[in-house]
C-alpha cells in the first residue's frame, strides 16, 4: 500500500537528507518501501519529475481582464436598397469626377454690409412681399451678375463644342430626407430679390413634399450649394453635370481680419469662406479667381448689385 508522509517511521534518513538537498516535497511522494516507507530511489525519481502546474487556472487568470474589456452589444447588419433618387445622385457625382477636369479655388467675404442691410429692411421687406429676406437672394444676384461678365463659367462643353447661354438658370441645392435635389431658378438675371426668395421658398416646399417635376430640376447653367446651413466651414463642391462651375457657401463665423478702412487695425467681422469648383477644360484659373472676386465684391458692397456693377 502506498502511503504519503514524511514522519520518521516512513522516511529513511538517507531519503530525508537527499530530499532536503534536491528541494523535493516529501508529502508528494508515495513510498515504495515496506509499509510505504520513502526510500532514496523514491526521492531521486521525484526529483527528476517536474512539478505539475495548473495551466487552465493560469490561462483563465490571464485572459479574464482582456475578455472583460470587450463591449457587449448588438452586431446586427442591415441592408437597404438605394432609392432611385439616391442612385441617380450617385451616378451624376461619379460622372462629374470622371468627365471633368475639376479644380477648386477659395476666397472669403465679409458679410457685415449684407447683415446690416438685411437687419435694417427685413421687416419692411417681409411685410411688403410676404416672404423673408435671406442671404441666398444676395448670392443669386451676385452670381447672376458674375456669370454674365464671365460667360464661360455659364457655358457647357458639348463634345468638341462650347455651348454658351445668354440667360442664367441657377440651380439651388436643397437637402431633403430622400437626398439632395437642385431645382432651377429660370432667368435668375431678371429676378428681383423678392422673386428669388419666393421661388426658393416654393421650390423648397415642393422638394420636401416630393412634388418637384423633372423639368424643375434640369437645365440649370450654374449651381449654388449652401453647406453653411449644416455647419460646414469649408468644402470642395462637386460639379453638377453638364455645368462648368458650382459655388459653395459656408458657415458665417466672426473672425479677426485687418480693417480695410484702417490698415493695421484688427477687427472682428462675420466672415464666410467661398469656394468655386470649375471645369478647367473650359474655365481658366484666372477667370475662376476673378469670378469669385466679383462675387466677394458684390457681397461686401451690395450696392454694386443695385447699380448693375
């Protein structure tokens, strides 16, 4: 019978001394001698056998903190078919990237004069015309004047020909729950401020109700996109084919600038970054820069629009 123990009657003196030298725990040894007595050979055998370790316990203790850091939550995946409108938008955006030599140039405009003018007359304007006076009508007028001065920005490329337009049809980007739509302001160059505001309000309402017709969304010669209403500070708008240019408006923020009336003096002014993306195949860089400066000058001095400058 095998008996474990390290009592004097169960361990030979030689075995006890050898166990002390080898660092062997006698309690772990089953003696092979008479009545389970532990002998020298038992100690030597135990010394050659490695002490077993509990690998499972070590693995769990090591892995537990890592497992505990993995968040537990839903990992479901949903697939939804793109709407016809979203598919069409995607096709046109990709086409614009692939077919045009698109480039973007930037500038900034001080909206102090427009804000003062709007604040001074907005109540009287709304009372007379039944519609609010927004910033968009100022930019539509500024763009219409600039497009007439720089006709290539208002033109199309059609094969090996350039199609010029003696009218200005401005597409205005409007966001809806179903995607971005761009209804057109026909003959914007002949519209009053009230005409622009009324037409945009009507088109925006029809867009949100999904009542715009295909005719109302096609045929523009230039596009204005106002990302500022969503908080965009700066962007590079993508062309709306077959148009050759698009203006990007952005968020109005007060920034320190040099006072143009007092050189060397820094003042806080409501500033907006402006971006024009254009097709370099038809519009040269110089024309694009001058076009954008024309818009900047018109916004900073709104009286220019009233004088047809």
